[in-house]
C-alpha cells in the first residue's frame, strides 16, 4: 500500500484510489505536499484542506483542457477533463454529507466526467433505468468485436464508491476486450441515487437488482442468459444477496467479501478495523436513511448473508485481500463455505505476490481486476486470448 501520509489511513486510501483511477504522480505530489500538517488534524478541518488542493488541481486541468479545445485538440482535452473528474470525486467522497458546497462539487464532477468521455470518444454511454418513480443511473460499456447480443456484467458500488470511480479503475475496459459488456450503476445508497435522488440503501438488494435485469432484457445488444453481477466492498454483500434471490443472474463476483456487515459495525463501535471515510457514523446513517445511531444499528442487523447463500445455483467467485484491514479475511472464507450449491465456486485471496492484498485491491487493482475479468469471460463465454 502506497502511504503518502504515514498517520492517515483514510487519506492514503483516497490517494491510492486516485492512482487506480489514473492519477499522475507529479500531480499527486503537487496536491499532497502541502497537506502533511492537515493530515494530522481532525476530520472537519483536515478534509477541507484536502478538498481545496485537489479541487484546485482539477480546476487547473479544466483550464488546460479548455485551451486544448480552443485549438481543436479534443482528445487531449477529453483526457484532462477525465482526470479532473477523478480528482473531484476523490475529494468529494471525503466530505461530510452536509458539508457546504458538497452537492455542487459532486455535480461538477458529473459534468466534467461527461465532458471528458464525450471529447475522448470513450466507449461509455450514460443510461437511466426506471426505478421507483425515478431512475438508477448507469454507465454502459459495450463489448468489443462482438456481433449480436453480448454477455454483460452489472457492477455495483460499495459504501462510498461511485460508478465513475469503478469505471476509471478499469474493469469495464478489461471486460470489453474480452467480449463482455458492462453496466456500472449507482445503486440506492450510492452516487447519484443517494446524492441527487435521496434513494437510500436497502438490505434486500434484489429489489433494485431485479429492476436492472428487467431493463437489460429489453435490449437487443444484451444476451439475457448471460448477465452476471459484481460488487466491490459493501457490494460484496449486495451482490451475493441479489444473486441468491434473482435467479436470472448467470454468475456473481464479490470483489472483497462482506459476509456480515452487522458484525463489522459492532467491531467499529469498539474501535476495531479501519474506517473507509471520515465522519463515518454520520455517513452510514445518511447512506441507510437512519434516523439516529440506534436506528442504524437496527438496520445493520439485517445486513448479513447467513442462511441465504445456499440459494445460489450459478458460478460464483469470492475474492479478498490477504491484508484487508477493513473486512477480516475470515468473512470471505465464510461466504465461500456457504456457497454449497454453486456449481463453480472459487475463493481467490490476493497476496503481496500478485498485488491487491488490501481492501478490495485498492493498493494494486490491475492484476486482481484481470483475474476477475478472465473468470467472468470464461464463465459467460467471452474470450481470454
């Protein structure tokens, strides 16, 4: 794990995620060098300082991109806008949900990301899936070299990631080269669903996952018999749960298992395990729509997979980082052990040897991501050669 800030796991996590999204090391140095003292300050003042330096870099990149546009250099402009959006989402996710200007910062990230995608002509299309009188926003990446309906992997967030983050880390592009399309969504409790529509998380993830499958079945470019589901971090709970109760999914992948999130919350109350974001308890209450801490703990009691996984009768891959300090490895082993009716179950533990040993492989995602992409392509009849 790259540790720019020796005493601040949360900020190191953010820097590492930015690197996985394509951050440039010189820009990281420019943004982070002034923050050494702030990294030791309480959340409110420290995260404000982090936001200021990262947003300033994003603004500079947007200015440079505008200069490229003026010269007709649209591919260069698109790349800069894309990187600026990654820096904006990096500092936005560290803010308390009621922090002044957070929503405007998030909207700026969406606009900048969309502009980058369009100018760079990336294989990525924004889609909206009808849901509960509103919609679930997603990013559709089409399989390369595929004539006719293609297999597709739906990809869902964890507690604090967004569809833009998951897209930039690279799994959709790696799958596209293997003949598998991707749909990366902001499910209830994450991204646009939470910030713009007030759709909070729910333990019965099959409720929204089934609506996504309904929508995919209407598309002529998707093979309805070859739709898989992947979830990262807390998505390592959402995904197995949804696959268990939605039989139309042809496979599942947990990128970081999360078998018993209720136990993780109890341990965190006892100061065990690292937090993924500052202002943690306020953040989880916001995500789950809890009135107060007691209400949140009552909600969390339902967020576990015991007594559920024997319903899964399709291939399932469970991955976990050997050094995960947020979710202990034994929960990945528990998920694997309970997949008793999966015809093709696998537990893959990423170690220092191949990288990806930290939580959800944020320390080095590419080898882990290619492992997942190969497994999905093999399972959904894509290609690996």
